[in-house]
């Protein structure tokens, strides 16, 4: 029987065909509608499937993950080391994290359903919007590295009584700083309470036999030889012992010996350009010291030249070789007599400190160091470096021994008291509303800096590792005037320039986590007679201190910064005599 196709059948077929052809579009439209205010399918956040989460669900998840996330444990060779997350200012922005996850939509444009659903089953990770202070994390990383690493003591050659002596080394172990930072960051992203176990890298301290034979031969070739340098009538030399020491440098690890020599040579010849120096008095600027041309030694090029000349000397019969010093000359910006249009009109900053109870040697050093800054001019846009202006602090430059903080101890050293000067300068720069580029607090609270000030307003210096720097971001020169008052045990720095209307606000320092000093320590000293006790270090309470520094002009904030100080609890130490009375 012949089947008759009815018009209704054709219509039904057409409807089915239309539905089939538009199914991908229909599915995508449905997908879009369902996930409009939700996180897309197969999206993970910190290893948790958050598919279909709305904003409230997602924020609750973050709160649950972070409420007990206070410390991160770093494992090194299976041993734990903790990082307190509050110490690095760690936080997670829930709003931004939601946006990061919600934007991971698995479709493109209408009609692309087939393309979209090829990605439907792919797992994607949404990143939390976390923040922390990079420098503070670096500090924590450095602490861990200092605890777990053992520096290698490299095998080296030494010249003793005109003979080359081979001194064996001791192997070392170090932790990869970059890897540690990365693992900490990854753990923070995952809200993990611990990092994967990290292993230390072994550092071989000894030299292979072939290389050792070559170095010994070269060392013997340098005995009784020297390198000479001369510039502007000033002579210096590098003797055979120093030259042989450079053979112990391992370019891939350290160049400390040649760098030490280059540093000594650089200090000998480097001379800062000296502008004409002025004193502000009775509304006038008067000249009292002439300008001087500067000399800047290229230290990197000097290192290369020392190595090059050393090799030439070792391969020749000469006992002496000269080295041409690589340097550039710099001309003063302000020459003698150029005292006009400097913009020095009024006092714009003031800082002071007192030093009652200081030893006579310390007072001498404070007076000497502060005089180096009296009358100094800071050009517009110039960054002021305390160490750079102060120069060498040693017996040679007139400084006497007084107590300083060095290597975790309070010891006698040349220039004790210089930090009184840097602290006072720091306070003047704050009062003037200048941006502080570099400042570090002392290891422990020093009583001198709290005689007329709360804690947290000190600034330590130690050349070349620790400096105090600030920038003259005004449009005029700034003149520094130092006032040393021995009768009142007071040091003052006044800054003169032209006010641009800026106003400085310094909040009262906040003191927290106060900790008592450890118990007194007594060390037996056979050089002292029995019954004699001598104090060599003084106790101090530990604390964490911070204050806010804000500078405004015309109602707008120019810049704002928080200064932190972490003072360790300090132990009093005594030497106890054991020698017969």
C-alpha cells in the first residue's frame, strides 16, 4: 500500500529538525542563564571545586580557609621553621578573589556551543587575590636561610714565610633563596599550612687536584712581587700576599678577596665632588669652604684590571707592575662664590637628640661627625646619603673608640656615637616632610635615643651595609646647619630652604610585644683577677614599634609611610675574673 505523506508529518519533521540543529545554541543559552551569577563548571579554588558557587558561598569558603591560617611552616630537611603571616602583612581580598573566579566563564560568543563544550570538562584554577609585603617576606626567608645554611670555608692558598701553604676547607650547605620564596608563595596561594620539604644544596669546599696544581704554580710565581698604583701624587700598592689571596676567589661563588682589595684602593682615591659650602646666618648665606673636583673610581673595571695585571705579573720575570686606575672626574655644580638663587630663605625642618651620660670618647665622635654636615647643601632632586657624606670613620680620621653594636654584641669600636648623628638627621628629615629612602632601626633600644623622644625614632648606620638616606624633592636647595651643645648634651640639625606649604604629621609610636631581657650572663675571664666583675653589655627590653608618617600639601597627601622597628630583648653580660688574686 502506498503511504501518503501528510502536511502535518512534514511540519513535525521540520520542527524536530529545527530543534536538533539549534540544540547547541539552546544548551549554551541555558548554560549562560544558569551560571550568570555563579562560578562556572569545573572551576577550582585552592584545590576546592567551587562550581556553581554564588558570591556568598565563595566568600564563606575564603573565610573558612583563612580563619585559622595564621602561620606557615617551612620544612627544610624535614625540620620545621615557622613564618608568622602577620609579620609579612598577609591578607586575602575576598571581593577580588570572587571576581577572579567568576570571570572564568567557559563560553565565548552566542552560537559557539560546540566550541565551548570542548572546554566544559577541563579543570581550571582561580587564583586568590592575596597580598603581602615582599620585603618583609624576604626578611623571613633570610632568617630561615641563616638558620639552616652552613657557609663553606673554602680551601685556600696562603703565603707564610715566603712559602705557599695549602689550607684545607670545610664543605657547606645552602638553601636556594629563590626556590624557598616560590614555595612559600605557592603555599599561600593554596592556603596550605606547610611547604613541601626542601633540601639543602651541598657546596664542595675543596679544589680538584689539577686546578690546585695550577694555582700553586701561579702562587709561587707571585712571591715577592707587587702591583703599584699612583694618581695625583698618591701612591698605593698591592703586595704579594694580597695578590696570592685573589687566587682563592671562585668566580661562580665569591670574589671577596679581589673585591676587598678593590674596596681599599677605591677608598684611597675616591673623592666626592665638593660644592661650595655655606652657613645660614642672620638671613644670609656666606661662603666658608671652596669647591673641589671629585674622583670616582670604577670599582668593577678596577677588579678586572687587578686580575688581568696579576696574571701578567705571574707569567713574567718582573717583580713589579703598574696599574692605571680607572676613574672619572666630576665637576662641582656650585663653585666658590656662586651663592645666589639657591632658594634658601627659611627654616623648613628641625631635629634634635640628647646624649646625657655619654662617655667623653662618644661625645668627641658626635661632635666630629656632626661637623661634617654643618653647612652642607642638598640640591633639588638629590638623594642625601649619610654614609657618603660622612666618609671614613676610623682612628685615621680622628674618631675615638666608644661602644657600637656589631655582630650582635655591644663592643668598643671606632666612631661609637655616630648613630646619634644619623638619628638626629633622620628626625630633621621627617620634620621637613622629605621622603625617607632608607632607614633601619637599631638592634635594641638605646637609652640615648629615648631621653627626649619615644622609641622608634632612631636610625642606625654602618658603612657599607646600612645607610640613612632621604631625598630633597623640593624645587630649591636645602642647607644643613648643625648645632652641637656640649653644655646641655644636645645635638640639633636645622634644615633651611623654601617652604612649599607641605605639612608633616607623625603619629605617636605604637609599642607592642614588649619582652623582658634575658637573664644576665657571666663569662669567665682569665685576664681578670678573681673577684673582679666587669660589665661589657647592658640589658634592654625588647619591643615592636611603629608610627605613621604623612606629608600633605594643600589638603592632598603627597606620600605616606609606616616606619617599623623591631627591638630585640638584650642581655646584660659580665666578665668574671678567674686569675689568682
